[in-house]
C-alpha cells in the first residue's frame, strides 16, 4: 500500500512538471493565457469624473489612461493570468491524484495470510 501511495505522489509530481515544462503543455497554457488576457484587455473601464475637469487635465488623464492600457497593463495581466492557469492545472492534477487515492483506499482489503 505504501508503494502505491509513493507511485501516486510520484505521478502527481511528474504531471505537475509536465504542465510546467512540457512543450505541448506550455504552448497550450500560453494560448489559453493569451486568449484570457485579450478578453480582459478588451473590457472597457471608464474613469468617472466627479467634477468636470478642464480640457488640459482631461487630456493628461486620457494620455495616462492610454499609456497604462497599452504599455503597462498587458504584461501585468498576462503574468497574472499565466500564474492562474498554471495553478488551475496543478489543482486539476491534485484532484486526479486524490481521486486515484480514494479509489485505492476504497478497494477491499486483501486477505492477510494466516500464520498457523
């Protein structure tokens, strides 16, 4: 039984390593991250002024908003999404390991050899 648990843990570690380093998995994660990042960045968020600003101030705020959306936000969002997707893949591997573990634990015990 102990050996089977070790095998399960080893398989989980292999699955997690493959998700993080396997070329096909990395490409899948990258594609998924890019789609999610694109969706997040296409959502329009607007700043609402409490008082109507003058034209110069509004132009400066608009420039800052555009710079933030186009230069700063995309790599930050992509990094956050990549981390989230990788954690989701690890959790999926952990759930699969727990399911296999519960299946092993639910199997009927083998009859112990009698020592007569």
